[in-house]
């Protein structure tokens, strides 16, 4: 049996007035996912345990079958693994976004214009992160470049206890009440302010402004944590697994779980990502001996954060057309039995532009056991099924059980 997880990050949503009170999943043209749904099991599952914030770190760990309460040590340390940072036991890692802040003279009057600085290119971002390291890096802190707007700051000989807010939670809001507080609050707040003074007139940002793009005129720190310690996926489940994603978080989870992390050219974390390349890489992973592949697509989540309804629907349709169809067609050419799990990690409602902890719809299809499912895969049909899992661990045990 081969196991394939198709994870549409943030794919679930709330009913939207412009869609006649339907969700993006309800209106998207996704015939291939719906075909699996008609012969599979659909239900709801709670992916975010009580007491945890609905981040993609927590939710994706849960969807992989890990007990978040036992293994979670923070988001940024997982990303640090992907970047290649050798975290020490007394290091604290923080996500360091390059963001766009408004230009009010008084810093506390500024607004979070764009948590991704116009999805700045990795090449441009690397120059800015190296510039920050040159000016602010020392024996206490260090900056490390990642992908696009997602980077890492490491504070040495430190401990957790700083109150930090994700920038995508405050899109369009005044930043005053969301600046760092707590243990290292003053230091991190000062670093953010100094970064704005340093970056706002950098040649890269002047060029971006001239081209009508959002400048990466500040950093924003969040997601602190310590060195992670994940059980190897093969030891936990007895399966050889691989991870395919464009983002450091998922790559870091894969590295921490000692899974194969597959790089796909053109994978970028938006609706312009290389969907076909991810699907082809997944099939190749299974052909060469892996039993399990986790295909993570960030696009619906990014669109949710940006309030981009049109492209959130498009992202779902592209996942259906370019990923699910290809995988089903290719698996049906083999003599292998296979199971597919389609689901989001959490909802990212267009109306809220941030994550929520609501249960999400899942779909399990098994090539060797077709059942009477539902006509379409969406939040409503999942609820109507009456099937509900209070935690992802139980769902994953069910998914990975051969039937």
C-alpha cells in the first residue's frame, strides 16, 4: 500500500457572501477530488489541539500524526532545520519576516501593510538579510536567510518567554499593540525599529518602489522556540516517507522526522508554484521505494491571508487539475494499491485573513475499497457525514491502516 497526502494549506473557509454563502471549496471546479469523494470517506477532524495557536507548524505536525503536546518546541526552530542552522540547546530561534510597514514618522503609528513584502524574491531577500547581519549580527544574535520573505533570527544563550505576534494576524492593523513584549521584548522591539531605519532606503527597496512593488522596509519577529526533537517518521509508523513543499517550515519538519525532503524547481508557495512538478516528484518518490509522500501546497493559505478570493478558488482548482488528477492517473497505471488523504491543515478564512482552529474536512480514498461517500468534498458535506475525529492522531492511524 502506498500513502499519499495532498495538503492544501488553509484551504477550508467560512461561507462568503459574494459566493451566495458558499465556501471556496464549495464553488471550486474540482472534479477529480469530488470523484474520489464519491467513493471515499469524508468527515471532519480537529487538527489544532486545545491550548495551541492554529499555526501551520502545529497543524501540519498533527496531520503527520505527531502528538503536538509531546514534540512541539516552536515554529522557527523547524524552519531553522531547513535553512541548515545548527541550533544549540540554549539557542532560541525566531521567524524573521521581511515586511512592509506604512511610513508614519512615529513608529508606533505604523500599519502592517504587507506581511510578505510583496512576496519578495529569495535573491533580493538574501541581500537584505546579509545587510542586517552585517549591521546587527553579534555574539548574541544572528540572522539567517531563508525563502522569499521567510527568514530566521537566532538568539544565543537564551530562553523562551517573549510575547510575539505573527504579522499575518495583523494585516492592515496598527502595530502599536503587537510589538514584542515579555522577556526580550525591549530588545526585539528595538531591533525591529532599527531594521526599519536601516532598510527603508536600501537600493533594493528603492528599486522595488520604483517598480510599484512593496518594499521590504522592516523585519518582524515571531514564532520563537527551542531545538526540536521529533521521532523519526519511519520509527513511528514503519514507513519510508518523503515531504514535498516550497516552504522551510515543512522542509524542516521533514528533516526533523528524518524523511526525504524533495526539492522541486519552480516551487514557490503561491498559486504560481510548480504544481505539476510537485505531483511528478511525488510519483517518482513512490516509484523509487518510499511508502508515503506528503505533498504540501501553500497557495490557498497565502491567498486567504491576502483576502484574495479569486486566487484561493483558483489554487484549489489547480491542486485538483494538476496534482490530484496526475497522481490518480499514474497510480492507476501501476499494480500498487494506494490510499489518498486530501485535507487542509487549518482554515484560513478570507474574511479574517488569518488562521482559525475550526475542524477541517478530510477525504480518505482507498483504491482497494470504494464506498458510498459524498457528492462533493467541502466543509458542509464533511459535517453532514457525521464522522468526526477530535484529533489528527486518530485520523492518521485510520489512514495508515491497510483495509
